[in-house]
């Protein structure tokens, strides 16, 4: 078979890949065929008939749907003939029969394919004089999505998405004929991590999101491309802003990362940007939160660093800074080190606020993979934290790969949600509750069948904060010896890889609490991180911060950490700053600024710059661009370093793969008796989510998981609401039964408040609670 | 759990007949319908757990096909053919007299839950038109008088099991051909009698 075949469209010859659909081949050659149901990331259904074209067949010309007809050599296609035009007019006339004329109050109006195509291809006048069919409108089908069934044209994009792409078909066509409607099952709402995508791909205003309803008109929106901080996949997004308010985030189709899809967290977690609780001026916390100025606080901080001798300085860094900000921080630390000799500063350390940090696979012994290797590998190995909750768009890519015949092998007890996708699920028979191997790796059933001599992509990382990582190293060594292995290091949070690339040496929170020397004077900076919440080390970090002499927090909101600070400095975040982002495959992508900086907030790097200047440690940069060109010097010079200039070239809109040396120094933890498996859920009690009203309730439920043997056997419970007790801690929780879990292991979400003080190695007591109603904290 | 163990066992037997669990959806919906006279939401939850698809996917299938009822039917489902062959053989008078006797409009069920009346498309008995089905057991060659007699008989006798041959003998006229399988036994409630899934009923005499 040749690589390209020739087809004739509207009298001119175009080339096409064999087996391509006519609609795709035409699209690639710039010929637009109208459509509603066809979407390039989903299987065709031929539902709407809008894409009818005329082709020549041995029996004369015929109208065929171009979304279900494949090209063949010398195929003659006419997309503009009178017959085609008549057909398009007819299809539109039928589609409009029951479509309400409520465009003036419809969110989709102005960017509505039905509106646009009616203008371009429609009959112009309606002949329909009868009554239109009516449904109650709109009905909420989940907490964040509303459905207007009158507007629906039955293209099946949403139902296909939920079945094919996200794998949680909670919406379907109900009824038949004129009564056909999309709907959910009663009491079973469309609670999908990916439900927002259906709103984006809906070709009419049938599906709308609660956060964007009636907020703006598409023609009033200012738009810019950017990269989402939601996970380290680095989803490409388009930010939509009107009157300096972020109103909507849309997914952009980046072939290498998210392929157009977003998780609902990535899509709807933005309302916090305009929350009234946002900190906009520096605050002196110990002085009853007195408002201060940048100048005054910078003076205070530089005095603290310089006036007394031999102070230890620690930085606890979060995941939402740009590469430029990490780089500026790193330069600041280097500067501080320079004055060390003046006997002014003790030791200086950088810690990343991530419980899943471990040393990873970054040296040259292993070849690193990319996300697109999922589509070319024979076998995908997964030993990591819950992918669906932590890297939701990577989960979609894995699901797609499995659909295309790749074999998925899962190790451990965290990825139970995608067990049904796996060829082999190596659970409790292979991996103990402490995440160690029960058997020799060479004895694992069927493993050699899937890896020996095969192309393998291993997505590896810590499954649980307290996992000993040696079994991962054993597994990777075994895979490396027996297969053609590529590794995708699984660090899930935001710009973690950017931090690793641009900070010289990074340690974890465990190191922070063990290295903290209370006999010394201590200054702690928390930079866009809230280590007193969301971490298994939270209570220790809290003690440490209480003990520290001077704490400075750079943050957006008051939170558990800032309560213990001396000074809070307001910073900027996603959408308010320009910079670069590095995803988990070390692809660097652009984050663009579209919103003004709130109040007197500054970018993190500006604080480091001011502090440097205050201390006469003169810096040679004044803008993000200058920082960016400085940090690019450390990348491998292959002619395409991730500079702003290069990233803004049209050929690099999908990002630039480039690497830097990475140094992590994290001690291995060794827990021998895990009773509680801490996991990180997609939705939680983070300040950003709590302050985004549309999604704030999604992370409020307190629940734990266990299998029914543990539930009925060990705990002898029969209530699905229980009180969890360990020492002085007690918390009411819902119980979800998950049969994929091993016996005697409780799964607990660490990013929801109330669980941080539990000791994972001590058994917990469970008591049936009296009330069966759903418990949630408001 | 809305389904008794006996019914779940029966469902599992049916599921085993298919290479994929979800292929058993059709027969399982009939089991649900035989249980309640319609497909209840409780049954849908039960079936979705049994075959491993979501509730709304079950609902989608159940609401698509008109032989799966969304509302409870009466003890006897009267399906009167309104298609062309019956129409030209005066099915209109049969329809009218059945409607008149039961007092029901299309798809209605009486308050005592004895009859459900529906006009249906071709039931494949053109040779013996006009034809009627009672709980999917076919009677051919009916007249308006015979159909009223049949309804009266059903109302008075309240037979548990309906057998086509018996109805034909009592009320039928011209029969197209001997189409029924030899050991046709009969049905109860608004579910067709399938030997292999156990909805065909033996009349005890």
C-alpha cells in the first residue's frame, strides 16, 4: 500500500492517506464539509447526515455521509453540487423542526455550529407551521452540568464521549423517535471527572455548565492559549476572559498531551481567581493581620535574613510556579549561599511540597518515554498513584491506547478504578499491602508473555506516600533486562518537573521535618504551598512551623499554613503570569498572561528580585523574558530550546521536548505495616477549589474505601456511614466498598480535611454511625 | 436487592448462554417485565449489576423497544394489529369493539389492571387477518363479535396461562397456516413465551 492516494474533490486532485474518511481527507486539504456529529477524536456514527457528499460509484452518483465513507484510489467527490446543497438544506430543515428559537438566551449563540451552518447551508426559510416538541428545560444532570433537551439535535457526541473516551456512560439516549432524548438514570447523575468535555463538544446549546451560564457572549471574550496546572500532563487550554474576569477554560487539541480533553478540575477550577477572599496586599499576620506594603515587608524580611547570624533558611515550594519563577528562586538561593561566607546565613534548603516525591529515573541508564509512546508500545506497565484521580487526561490516553489493543498491566492497589482496562491486574497476590513483592518478579504469572522482547512503556512512581520504592526499582530493572523499555516518571502535580529542572537540589517534606534543627534560628518560606494541609507530614510540618522563628508565605489565600506565618505576600497564579511549564515527559509549554495582577500582588520572581536587590545581591534580570533566556542556557542546545520566542513559533505550539539535569535527594521510607493507604483524590479541600463555588462541593464528601471482607469480616459493620477512630482522632465518613482492594487495607483521601493526623501504621477503629444520611462538611 | 435469589439464579443461567454478559440484556428485561408487568427502575439497577453496564444504558435499551413496557400492563395485553392486511380485512371493527368493550384508548390500562390495549404494527399473521395477540399469543380470523367474546371470556375466566391454540379454537376463524411450534405451551403476563429463557408456561390441566 502506498503512503498517499489521490482523490478528486470538486474537480481538483488532493492527496489523502489510505483508509482515511472523506471528511478527514477534505479537512486536511482545507475543504470544509459541514458536520455536527463527527468529531476527529471519536468514532464516526453518521448520525446527523449534515456531511452528505456526492461520490461517483459504478452505479452513478450517490449521496453518502462523508464521515463514514473511506477514501479509495481515484475517488471522485463533489461537496458543493446542487444535489449536495439540496441535501444540506433538507437536513437542516429537519434539524430545525424541533429546535427552539431561543438563540437570544442561549449560551451557545455566537459560537453555535447549528447557527453558523444554518446561515451558511440552510434553506433560509422554515416551512414548519406545526407546534414544536417541548421538554422541561433545563434539567441539571449533575452538580455542574445542565441539559436542555429541546435544543438537542441527537448527534450523540456527548453519549459517545462518555462511552468511548471517558468510559463512564452515565448519559444515554432514552426513548425513541420523536421522543428521543439524552438523559441520565434517575438518581444516578452524570458524575464524571470529564463531564465538562461534553459541554465543549456539544454542537448546540443543549449542554451547558453552571459556571458559564449567562455570563458572557462569545464575541465579548478575550482569548489566549495556555497550559493547565491541573496535572503534570500540561493540558493545552484556551483561557476565555471578559472584563478582566476568567469565565471559561476550554481544552485545546494538543496531539502530544490532552488531545483536546480536560478533566473537570482543569476546566472549572478558576473561579478562585476572583474570589473576595484573595489576598491582595501583604499582611503582617502576627500583628493581627495588619495590611502592609511591599516595601515594608521586604525590609522586614531582609533584616531577618541579615541582622542575626547563622540562620537556617528553608523554602517549601509548591507546584504552580512557572519555570522562570523556580529559576529565579534558585538564583536567589545561590545568592544567599554566596553571602554564607560572611557568616550571616546557615544552611539553605529547598523542599518540594509533594508526598509522592522520590528519586525517580532521570539518569542516562534508562530511556525516558513520552505520552505518545502509549500509542506505539506493545505493553503499558503502571505502578503509580491513582492515574484517573491524579493525571486524569493521561488516563484518557491510556484508555485510548487500550482501546487500540495495547496491553495494560497494573501493579499495586491504587489504580482500582481502571482495573477493567487491564490485561493483568497484579493486586494482593503479587503486591503486599506495604507495596512489596509477594513473589519473585520472574514468577509473576504472564508477565514475561507481555514484556519479553516487547516495546514497553512503564509509568512508574510512588503509589502511596509511604511506599518503599525499592520494589519499583526491582521491577524497572527486570523490565529493562527483558524488554525494550521506556519510562514515564509519574509525578502528578502541576509543574513538578519544572521545579525539578530549575532547582539545583530538591528534597521532600519528610526531609524538611527531619532536617529541621530547632536549636538554630530558622526562617521558612512557603512558596505557593500549603504543607500544613494535604500531606501525611502535615502535623509534623505544623509543629515545625510553630517552632520556626520567622515564616513568610507567598500565597493567594489564607490557609492552614499562613495562619502560622509572620508575613503573607500576595502572589499571582495561572492566567496572571507569563512563563513556561514542563510536563511529565519534559515537554515545555507556554503559560500566558491574560488577567491583570490583583491588588498589589507581585509575581514570585519579583519578590526574589526585590529581596536580592535589598541585600545588594544584584541581579541581571528584570523581566520574565530575561529569566527565560537565562534558564534556556541550561537546556541541551539542540537549536530548539524552550524560549518564549521558540515556543511562540507556530511549529512549536504543541510544546518543545528538551531536558536538563535533575537532582532529587529524597530518603527512602520504609513502612512495614501499612493499615491505611493514603491516596490523593482529584477533588479536595485545596484553597483554590474551596474558593471556586461551582466545584467547591465536589471535594467535600468524607469517604473511605475497603473491600467487603474487611467491612463485614474484620469490622463487622453494616452501616455505610461510620465513625473512624484512631487515638484522639475521630471523623465521620461514608464507606465505599471496593472489591479490588486487598483485605485489611483502608483507603483514605489525604487531600480532604480531617485525615491528616491519622497514623498509617496503626490500626483504626470503626463504629457504625447512627445517621445514614450523606455526610459532608460545608 | 429487589430480585429474589431464584430470579437472580435464573438470570445467571441466561447470562451464561452468551459469550458476553451484556448480550443477555434482552432476555433479562423480559424477566423483569414478567416479574412486575413492566421494567421497574429497581429491576434496571439489578440488571445493570448483573451484566456490568450502567443503569442508563439498560434504560436506553428498555425504553427503545415497545415490547418492553415502562408502565405496568394489565394481566392481559391485547395487541390488535392495525397494519395493511388486517386493515383491509376490517380490523377497524375489531379494534373498535375491543376498545369499546374495555373502554381503553391506545396504550391504556384499566384500573383493575386486567387489560392493556394497544394497536400494533404487523404481527406477521397477514394470512389470517384480522389478528390479535393476547400476551403475545396470536389469534387469527377474528370478528368484532368474536373479539368481544374473547375479552368477556378473559375477564370472567381469568386464565393464568394463555395458549394460542386454545384461543384460536375458541374464538379464531381462518388460520393462515399451522405456524406455531408443536409444543407451544403458552405465556403468562405481557412477556412472549420463549422456551430457552423460561418465559414459556406449561398449562396444568
